[in-house]
């Protein structure tokens, strides 16, 4: 058992005294009529004297964050979900018993206050307490006011404390859902239908990633947690839904760093009778809608750069970008041997399963181009070898109709003119199995049901996937994915050793 600190022992004793007074230390329902931010906005331009004449009252509730006791009268502040508000409390207004109850309160306790709205001589909006209600006794003290959670790992691990102490964390927590709601409204207005698809699957499909594996006890069946949303959504296009999207959790059994969390939120959207250009236009407009409607600005500080989301965004092919950076023209026909020699000359290591011209083109891109794409850039024309679910470019079958959106050197979206040829799709799946035999642990399974669905006919379509967490990082100007996730994946700790 963890040894309690002296402060914790004192707080537990205070909780026992509340019980002796017939009060529940952990409270009951409390009806409030006001919130800190709303009250401050409402009375921002009302003077001290005008408030005295108005005689307005309110009922507020929140966590005590500051106390200044002054004998028979005191000031304290409480914090609700919208912010903090000052309370003035006096023995003359609430009586001795209630004032003594207040005097036993600690920072961190949750209380309710009914009182008259006033302003101090310095102009600070204040609630003059007329009724004081104890609601919840905090048995643990909050971190010191000026230090808070100094260990950043503990901020993420004990997010509940971080939200109490850190206003920026709370701002992010409330803004992220607004971003997602804006996306949903935008997609709905474009004629899309939001759907839900299975999280558990018996096949590894939809992306190149290592999966989490679980077990279905009743069926005695190993299953994967999904790594993408793609194939079920494209089945819906076959079924005639035509414009669908999903925002949901996906799971990839990979490392953690400032850009990656093993479980993250992905959005994928598919639009019948569209193509790559349609997905570019959709993306550019969606980002600008978020910027305008949620934040009211078009420039953001991200990745050490000032990012401007105003149109038009740059559009360039992968081979053009590589040629600009290195002078090498991969648009020309070349053999695998020639590509391997170029890789050797540029100190690019090529794994066994990457010994193809397409994979080597991608390795050149990753080394010389990716980190240089700072302002929003649609990079298109990927090699077919790294895009097993994408339609071939009709003019050059070595490449596919795919683009990635890069901002500040990071990928924000991945889009395709969707492959709807079932014969071609089956061949791509079979090629993936060959790659697995060569050591590619991220290669896909063959999904024969999906091939069968395509045989019924899927309309020409554009499709796209967005990393919602990274999108939030941009708009919230955060450099770590953990700062936009309320509960990022953390290594376990021994709870008995926590403070």
C-alpha cells in the first residue's frame, strides 16, 4: 500500500468531520445557472455601480483553485469548464456555521455558490456568496500552483490533473471535437454519408502496417484490429451508397514518437464518379473550412514554420520533385539494375523486398524531398509497387493515380483514383503475398470477398484518408501527437510508486 502524505491524512480527517456534520464528503446533484466565461462576457461592460443597482444573482459550481482567507471574510476562486471566477465570502452574509464549513475547505475541493454578481474596486467580476454548498472533498492535493506537473510523461499519464492545472490542455481538449464536428458538417454538406465499419477482421488489408492481434473465444479465431477503413467503405460504393466516409480508431502495432501513436483516429472518404483531382479539391476546401469556421485564420505555426492554408496549393509529381532535388529523371524507363546503381551512388540502402524501380523511387523521395515540402503540397504519381490498391495511370502504367498531402514535411492525407478492376486487384494482392515471402511484414492478405464485390462493379471513384490527430496538431499548433490525444498510449507504471 502507498503511504499517505501528511496533507492526505489531514484531508481524510476533514472528510470524516463532514460526515459527522451530516454532510456527504462526495456530494450530490447541484443545479447551477451560470458559468464563469458566460458571466464575464455578459457583464464585461457593466460598471461596479450599475451592478449594485441591478442586484443580479447566479449559481455557480467548480473546483477551488485559490483561497485568500482574511478573518471573517475571504476571497477564493473556482474553476469550471469555461474558466475561473472569483468568489467573495463573508460570515456576515452566510452565517457562522457555513463560514466555518468554508474555512475547512482545501484547494482542489469542489463547491457550489449562490450569490449576487458584483465587481470589486479593481473591476474584477465577483460573486458575493449568499449560500455556500460543499460538494466534493479532494483527498489528494493538486500539484504546486507554479510548478504543476513538471514531468511531461506524468502530464500525459495523469491527464485529469493536467486538465485541472493546464488551461492550454483544456483548450485543446475542447477544440479537437469542434474540428471533428466541422469536418462532419462539411462532409455532410458535400452529400457524404457517415458510416461505421468493423474494427475486428480476419484479414490484414487496407494499408501497409503491422497489426494488433486478438482472439475471439467463441469462434476460437485469431482476429486483427483494423489498420485502415478502406475495403468495407469501397464495398458500400458497390452497394450504391456512392459517397461515404468514416471517422474512427485504427490500430497499428508500431513505435511511438511525436508523430505516431499505436491507436489513432483516421478518416477515409470515397466518392463515386470522382478522381484524384476531385479529392484534391475536397481536401483543400475542407482544410480551409476548418481554418475559417473554427479558428478564423489561415496561417498556423507548425513544425517550426508558418503554414499558409490559402489557395492555391502546390501540385507536383513524385518524379518531378525528385528531379528538382537531385537531377535524376525517374520518368525515363530504366532497369532495376540501373536503379540499384543510382541508389548505391546516393548511399540509399535497399532491402530485399524493395528491389524494384518503384520502391527505389520512393526511397529517393523519402531521402531528398519529403522534408522539404513545407507549404501545403499535393504530391502525386506514386510508383505502382507501393500502391497496391490504386488505379494505374492510363498514360504510364508504372505509376498510379495517387497523391499525398504534405505540410511541414509531414504527410496529412493519402488519396487515390480508386482501383475498381477486379482482375488487376487480385494480381496486386498476389504480388503483396510475394513481398511477404521476401520479408515484408506489412504486406496485405488476399481479400477474396472484396475481389468478388468488385466483380459486381464498383463505379469509378476517388478516395482519401486523413490522419485526424495530425490534422489537429496543425490547427492546434502542437508538435506532439500526445498533446492532441486525451489519453495517449503510455508505458505501464507501478501505481504504488506514484506520488
